[in-house]
C-alpha cells in the first residue's frame, strides 16, 4: 500500500510543470547529438559500401592487406548484414551513451528534486550534509573503475551467440544502479539513507532493474530519468524517521 502511494505521489510530481521542464532539458540534448553523429556517420559508410561494390574500388580499405575482406564487401548480402549490425549496435550504443549522459545531467538537478519533494511531502525529515566535492569525485571514480573492469570482463562473451545481445547490459546496469543511488544519498537526503538502502536492498535492486529496463527503450529511458530520481527521493524520505 505504501509503495502504491509513493508511486502515485511520484507520478503527480513528475507530471507537474516544474518537473516536466527539468525532464526535457537532459532529454533532447544527448539524443539529438548522438543520433546526428550516428546517422551521418552511418550514412557515409553506407554510401562507401555501395560505391565500392559498384566500382570494385574500396579505397577506404587496404585491399592488398585484406583481400578476403575486400572480396566479401563486394556482395550485397554482406552489406545488408553489416548495415543491420550497425543499426542494432549503433542504436544500442546511442541509447546507452545517451543514458549515461542523461544520468550525469540529471545529477545536477537531483538537489532541486530532493528539495522540492522534501518541502512539499516530507517537511519533518531533516536533511544532512551531503558529500563534498573531493569525496564525490573519489566515490564516482571508484564506481566508474569497477564499471570498466566489469565491462572488460564481459567483452569476451560477445563472441557467444544469444549471450552477446545482453551481456553488455550487466556493466551498464551496475553503473546505472550505483550512480543513481549514490546520487540520491550523496545529496544528504536523510541520516537514515544507508540503513534504508541496506534494509530494502532487494526491493531497490528490483526497482532499479525495472528502471534500467525502461531506460533501454529508445527515448523513454532518457525521458524518465527525472522520474527515477523523484521516485527514489519519495522512497527514502518516506522510510526516514
């Protein structure tokens, strides 16, 4: 029942004019930027493939060093496979990179969101001092280094069928999970934040997994970053003494 109330309050806040404005800011900038880079870069590569197959001249490739590759590029079916893979992994890359950027942008808005949620719904929950710049940089660096290690561990599994389509989501989920929770706690949301996170760790893991899955949906994930912060703010503040 309490979780349903938190969800309703979060949705009401999210669809207010204030929060919709905060939502649109980190939504459009990264998706437009990276979509443009991917679109124009992919279009130029596609043109090179078509022109090369028609003329037999793959000037962008050292044919003497890679004769087999140059031979394969002469087939239309190979073009289709390459462009399809570019579309799939390119779209995934745009979404994941844009997701990381959106998380960073929303990170600057988190204090405003927490302050609003606290002032309107939980005025009796006392704020505490957040982490300083030095501690924040250290914590974020450690999280990112662990993400890099996990990412490198997952790379060899890309050669396995079926596994390759989701294996890279593991390190990105770790980054998403750690960054978002640290973003909430480091802003001094409550003195009980760490104990709440420990007590409800399985519920938070489930919620963050749902949030991350939604984030993988193109556009939707970028649009919902503010909602994720809003929901977590409600959750921590509602559980605080």
